[in-house]
C-alpha cells in the first residue's frame, strides 16, 4: 500500500501514514505523546471494513504490543482518494478516540498537515516529505 512520510523540521520525528499489509493495520500516532500505534487485528491484511472491531497495538521500537483498547471502524477505509497529492492512501474513519498511551481525547493522527506542531519535540513543524510504499 502507499502512504505519506512526514518529518519534523527540528527533531528526528518521522511518521509514515497508511495501511500496511505487512502489519495488517492502519498506522497512527498520538499528536500529544508521539506514541506510534498500529490499529489492526482485523479479518484482512488488505484493509478493513465498516463495523470491524480493531485493536490498538503500541510500537515500542521493536515489536507491536496489544493495548487492550478496541474501536469499531465507522466506514470502509479503502476508498482511494488524494491526500497531499498522492493516490492510494487509505484512511480508517473512526470516531473521536482517546490515546491508549496518554489518554488524551481525540489525539490520534493518521496523517499530518504541513506546518502542524511536532508531537515529539513540540517546537518543530511537520513537513510533508514524500510518499512511501509498504
């Protein structure tokens, strides 16, 4: 699948968006605590479907650890649209979700807009830096 890469202008923060068939999940990051998550555990490695129950897995730098926090997908995520000009980026439509790490409400990001504040250093700005392929 295709995704977009975002980096911080001041620190080493980097986030790649999209659904990965290798991880069988949607990549997310908390805009508050900068914890990386995969939202997965569903029925298909190729995407999700409306009404599917998925779990947040926290990435510790080496492996994905189940958090025990689940969400229900609100609608089909595999509509291929344009995000930052790149075709093929999937997005999971979720309701407002609390971060399983820090508990901040509605802080989970599937992508960034250029210029947003970096979730890691809180000083730098997010810069779109191209596409990625999983």
